[in-house]
């Protein structure tokens, strides 16, 4: 189990089983936040359901035992995975905390990315109707097109460049619509 950790709020903002996905999110949001990928299941006090995305922002790490990696020319900030020694329950973030507005954006990207991966793997199967998604209206893929690499890159550039979640959703929807066959 891995978590995306924000150094400013000193909280986890998203939990996922795939560290590669979290590294991608850290890169996409690198112009806004400094996010670390952390392995949370190696913490001394970790239990199976102690932390999930419903309460991720309530948790931090024990900074007394944390050592920041030494940055060198060869250090890759995005591929380094920090091992957490101890999780600390901190309580909820104030509702006006800026990073909280991006948590739904990250959740949206998670659903969107799994749908894109499905599309890249099976470009002629279209949208998987079995996926129950809050964002079903955006993720309807009424197209079957072999140029999947281009659309994936286009969507990643939208996510990287667009700070406003609602505008990003509209741009992504328009990108999908432009690839209809």
C-alpha cells in the first residue's frame, strides 16, 4: 500500500496500491505541490484498514524518525519511494486548505487513467460499462480509435497544465469527443 504525501500540509492526500500511478500524479501535480510517494504498509502501526482515501488527509508520518533523502544530481525525486516507520493520526485538515480541492481531481484522474489503460489495452472494446463511476458522464468513451498514444498524451498535458478541475473535466471531455469515429 502506497500513499501520496504532501510536504506542506504534512499529510497523505491519496492512497493507492500502485506506486507507479502515484509517481505519475506527483509529476502531473509537480507545478502545484511537492508530493512524495511513500510506502505506508511498512509502518510499525499499519493495519489493513487504518488508512484509505476517505481518511488519508487525517494521517501523517512520524517526523522524528523520518529522514529526508540526500538530493544529488543522480537522485530521482519522482521514483524514490519513502518507507514510513510510523503513521500519525492528525485529525482533519481545515476545510479551506488548498490541497483539499485537488483530492477530487486526483480521484477523477485515477478513474480516468484506469479507463485509458483499458482503452489502450483494448482499443476496440470501448468503454467498460461495468465500472461504477461518479464521473460516468465524462468517461463515456463513444469512440474506438487506434491513436490511443496521442489521446493519452493529450489528456496528460491537460491535467498538467489545467489547475481548475471543472475546466480540466470539460477539456478532457472535449478531447474524447474529438476522437470519435
